[in-house]
C-alpha cells in the first residue's frame, strides 16, 4: 500500500500557514507543511485515525512556564528556539538559497506530533513535511521512503515517528546518520558514547530531559539521577548525557525489588517507557525532580517537554544543514600513497600492475575530497564522477594546468602517457603536492593491433591496467551505439522517403494517438528552423508538409559512416542496402574506427550535458539535393543520442601504481581528430587539486599535432589556459630525426639505436626537438623537456639532449627514470615543472578565429609544420566555399595528417622545409566545432598487421588472470 500522502491527492485539507518564513516543496511525494509568508499549506486528508506512539510528558518541578501563541515558552524553550533561530539566520546569511527541512515519517495520520513541531518550526523558520504511511505498512515500504529521502539534498533531517516494532535494524541502518536528527541510528549512538558530538546527534528527548534537570531549583551536579524503564537508544543516550553533565546516572526498571529504596535515595527521577509503574508520592523526597515520559494516544498542548523536545529536534535539523553546507566546501586532500618496491630487471607491465593492490575507489574519492553522492562506482577500482561537482566547487580557484606533448615519435611511441603518470606520482606521492592525471581512454584497435594499451608502462601505470585497456566503463561502446543509431536513421529515412508519399510520411512521422495528432519537441524545433511557426499539425499547408517530412538527402553526399572499435581494414569501403527488402537503395559507405567518430570529439569538447546535447543536435550527417546541410536534429535522433551518452559524459576515476588519482575520459585520435582527453575531466580535476595543485593532461602524438590542437581547439572550447608544456623526447626518436635508419614496429632496432651515437642525437636535437620547442613558444607557454630514459641510453647522450634543449629555449631539461623507479624517478621533472609553473605565462592563440578558413590552414602549415605554402585541390576549394556559404567559417582548424613527420610525408624526419602542404579535402565536424582538412591520404580505419598483439593475449580460466596485455 502506498503512503496516504501520495494516494489521497483527491482529498486535501488546507491549513493557513503562519507568517515569517518561506516553504518550498521538497519532492513530488511529500506535501510540505509549516510556516510561510501568507501561503496556503496543503496536507493529505486523514483517511484513518491512529492511536500512535506519541509521547505524553509530565514535568513536575521548576518554575511555571508562560504561554505564548499557544506554545509554553519557559526559559529553556525560549533559549533553544532563539539560539536555533540565530543559527539559521547566520546559515542563510552565508548561503541564502539553503532552506533546512525536516521530514516526519509516521504510520497513520495523527496530527498531534506534527502540530507541535509545526508551531516550533514557525517560530524558527523551518520547513516540515509529513509522510503518512498506512498503519500496516511493511518494512520494505518504510525503507523505500527512507532511501528516497536519503538522496534528496533538500531534506536535512528525518524523524522516524514509528512504532518500536517498525524500528528494525534494517530500517535504522538504512537512514543516513547525517539525516538522523533523532539520533537513534547505531552510528549516531556510537558517536554519542564516544563523546564525538560534532558528528552525531543527541536524541532530542534526551537533550530536553537533561536541560530540565540542569535547571532544577537545586543544582544536581554530582547528584544521583534514577532512570526507570529506559531501554534501547534513548536509554543509552540519556545515561550518557546525564553523566556528561556531571550527574550520576543509575538505571533501574519497574520490577526491581529495590525500586522504593532507589527512588527515595535519588535526587531526580526520570520515568521512561510505557511500563505500568505506580510511584507513591511518599517515595519522593521533597525537592526531588521528577520527569515522566510515557507513550500515549496524543501529545497535549500542555506538555512543555513536548515542545522542548521539538525545539531540540529542529535545532538538530539546523545543525544537519550547517554540516551539509560545510561538506559542500572544498576539502583538503588526505591522500594515502601506495608504496612501490621496484625490481631489477623490471617485470612486464601486467605483472607490475597485478602486484600492486589498488585502493578501493570510494576510499580514493574520499581522500581527494569527493562526496559519496558524486560517485558512481563500477566495481571496486573505478567510478564515474558526477558533473554536479563543478556546481559545488564553482568558487574554488583552479590549480595549475600542465600539458604533456612530445617530439615527432617513432612508430613505437615515446612514452608521453608514462611520463604523465610518472610526473603525477612524483608530485603527489613524493613532493606531497595535489596532482591529477587526465588521460584518454585507449581504443581496442591499437590494444589488439600493434601499439598495445595506453595505461603507461613499468612503474608508472594506471591500475588495474586490464580494466583501463579493456572496456573501462563502456564509454566507447556508448559512442559506437550512438554513432550507428545515426547511420541507421539516415538509411531508414532515405528508404521511407523514396517509398512513401508526403501524406503517408506525415501520418507516420506525426501519428494520431487517441484521436490527437501532436508534434514532438524535436519536430517543433525542426519546424522553427524551417520558418514554420505552427504547432497544430492540421494547420500545415501541403507545401509545408512536404518541406517538413522530406530531408531529401543526397546519397552521394552523406558524410556519416558507421563505426566499430576494431582495426578492420575490410570495412573501409562497403556496400549497404543489397537485400530485397531495401527496395534497391544500394549505396557505398564505410566504417571508421569508433574513436574517429564525431561523437567522440564532442564528448571530449563538451563542457556540460546541455552543451553535449546541443552539439549532438548540430552534427551534419550529409547534404540535401538542394545543397542544405542535414543535421542529427533534422533526423529526429539527437535526443536519443543524448540518452545513450548521458553516462559517458562523466569522467572515470582510477589511480596510479602509487595511489594518486587519474581521470580517464574520451579518446579521440590526434592524427584524424583533436587528440586530447575531455574538457570536463580537466575542469573537474582543476577544482579538486586546489589552487596550488597540478592537473597534468596529455596531447596525442607530436607537439605539431596534439599540442597545436590542444591550444587552438580544446583551449578555445574550455576557456582554460595552460601554465607549462612538458615536451617528451627520447634518445631513440632523436637518433631517428638525426639521420638514423627507419624504425618499424615489430622489427628489431637497428644497431645505431642501441649503441651510443652522439652525432645522431645532436642532429635530432637541432632539428626536430628545436622545432617542437619553437612551436610551444608560438603560444607563449614555457617548455620543460623530459628525456624519457631507456636502458640502452648512455649518460653522455642524455646529458647532450638536456644541454641542447636548454640552448633551444627550454626552461629546463631533465632525465626521467619513472619506468624503472616510479614517481621517485621523476622527482627532477616534478621540481622543474613546479618551478616553471610558478612563472607567468603569456598564452596566446596561433590565429584569430575570424580569419578565412584558407588563411587559418596556411598559418598552421607555415608556422607549425614549416611548409612554404599550401595547395588546395579543387574538391577542397569547393568545400571551403560551401562552408563559408553555410556560416561555418568561424570554426577552428583540426588538421588530419600523418603523425610520423612534421610534413605530410612520413619518411621526412627532422624538421623538413621547402615543401608545399597538399590539402586533398576539407570536411566539417559542426557538432564538435571544427573544420578538418585532410592532408594527403589519411585512413580513419586502421588495419591489423601480420602479427597483431592478440597473439600474446590470453586468459587463465581458473584464476581469470589476463596475460599478454602491455
């Protein structure tokens, strides 16, 4: 049976509210009652009566109380009400939006307790809501209500006004201790017994009784207080409070043989419970305080202790809201690092990962100041972090923003992820500076292809590396589903438009439901874009109907492809629609790898759920035969895409081998997209690390690609400005740029890469390293060169790189040994970054966003790549003219080119000059917000090599351990 408040909506009683406060609704299932400025307060009508368990109280000592507005205000009551009111005023002065609220859960509809609490709340300015459950409600129904209130941030206190039989262990354990303002949960009892009153709550009845005892005509300090019939939490609380007040507490019960003697010796007697105890007046010595608290059918208005109890309850609610507000503030980190014991020789990545036990992710979250409600755990070691964190910490200053980029890499990669992880391990675990790594989620294409995973390596890894590299929290799968839903919608819409008349299309797109035909919100948005400002489907003219229902997509100009997160070369070009059921609608299309989807780029650049939804709606999927762009919103699918992506937009929290935090989020490739992790991960991390902390993020491939796009695209979208660039270099890559032989994945390294060769190293430094440092300086950001040391590197080679890097303008250049030593091996780098970040940076964009598209492309080609000029194909020129016509000219540029050279020619190493950059085609990702020129031939679907990584990957069916990942 549902609660009466929810089921009695047809029969409501109206109470005129008291003046003095505002009451706002708390949830759709609760009707608030309490004080309001002239508002009418509604409460569900009584369907039954309730004998209840409301306490009847008798106070037989002290001064007579005075009545005021129906309340008995003795000195104690006045003092509690006034102090609570003052506390509330101070609380709302700090945060005007906060409105503390108490919810009473009870069985039946007895109003007596509500009326007392409502009158006291009216004096203080508090909201009260009553939830009336049926008398025979089940434990499950009570728990269901409590769980809802636990998660409602507008509720700061819950009073379980239930029969003792209903207060089961399960019920008490369900209620969050921070909302248990009657102090009956085991957690609150523990705090009380330990004397930790700053965390728990004292039961209001215990506070009221002790208050009255302390105001007895004769001081009771050191005197004996006899407590009769007190069992359970209330008895424990009362005894603790009496003893903490300097009195001596003695517990007894009605069947005690020594009851008369105990009463006659007592200086005060507190009788609790419903026991049938008859204490003759002759047993009570003159001057003895006597308080009787007994369950009865109602609370009378003459019960001063009843009002005092209500006042203490409301005081607890205000304390609860104050604690809640304090919890919303930034919390200093209490990070516990994990110890490393590096071995020689260094074991495999997966062996190192498996040897370290990660902290439970909820523990890590608590250490870095996340609230429990901001975490959505996925197993033991990873969790999504909710974007509400940005609202909570919006006034918190950002930390320092560090970008890790690299020189032009070999096909083997130069270890930017490893450097990133080693740097944050050094900063947090060794220098004790808050730091966060923000990394891209790896695609399963490289993981099972050639390159392997992207969790770092050696003793600088994200753990568990298997979970990092495989599936994670399903974001790429969500992108795949969303992308392919768009593709399915495109082909289905073209089929239906070809095979149906305007009328038939309209009747199916805007169906009549129960005789009523209505446009959906997304259809109304399309009508407005078409200039049709009508809401009644019947009012559209035949021409308007035709315009509305026909997207008229040109099959030859559809730019949207399907995706899969696997390197599958045979999907690069396919034919669809060959079944007879598709009525001859055959066309050529293809697959991209999932991380090349525009939806991945949107995920990485969106700064809120609303922004992501709007970007998804703006995605252009093709062009109509009349030359107009067709969007995902025109297809009617953008709302569904947002639904598929609503969890993917939350960054995933993991940790390094040394227990420092990592955000893993988004994973666009840098050669075919902008190659950076998400804006949201960076923004969340910058708030969490605090003003003096560091957020270290990584840009894909060389600085000419990933770093340039980070600055010109990501920083424009986020509004964030970096403090330092860490430029990763390896002796191996520098030798290649200095004239060494070709390096191929899977093939043994040529001899010159193993033996010392200072000439090759110097050649690479004076060409590629110098150029990449200059590129960073174009944006006004200081550069620290990190030499990622391999075991084949010699000390003279390392020293030479550091020397030349400084001569080329680097703020500092240091060797890094994190792969073999963990964070301790990157201490020099951490100190160099800290020093560089303390200096002012003069960040600037490379080009004005309002420059013509051609000039923006030329600026990148000449200033970043070193080209003499650009050459546009006829197709590229036509596309640029079209984008100018459609109003897309003010978008930044995302160059799609090889990552293996500064030029468009992969075989040209060092710093090539004297070349003209060919622009084969120009495409647009309108939802993501950039124009991307294609330089030469760029594949958006990688292929598998002769011997992919998957040959070495296996699973032990007994232990479920994975082997072969790297």
